[in-house]
C-alpha cells in the first residue's frame, strides 16, 4: 500500500496494524466510508489497493463476506 493511501486511510479512521506495517485496520463504519471514498476515486491504483483491503477483511473475519461485497461494489464503480 502506498504511503499516500495510508494517509487517506488514517483520515477515515484506519490504523496501521502493529505487527504487519503493510496492513490497515478499520472499524465497520469507518471501513464503509473509506471504501465509498475510494470507489468514487478516478485513480485505478487506489481502487485496486482498496479492493485488496476489502478482501483482507474477509480473511481476518472468517464468518464474513462483507469484504467481498465491498470489493464487488468498488470494481463495479470503477467500470462505470
């Protein structure tokens, strides 16, 4: 994830994982606001990075498909 994207994530309430400095964590509401912002972005690299974050959400929460739903929304927005 680029430093710029880390800064954007922080603006939306994200924090860097203490063990894995390449991961950003969010609570549910902040995560939703962050991906909506990125989905509206014209920058393909930021959308792709956010899709990766969304997919990681499901990996971190095995009983969730929330990240997959968000990833689909971001992808669809980028194709519009």
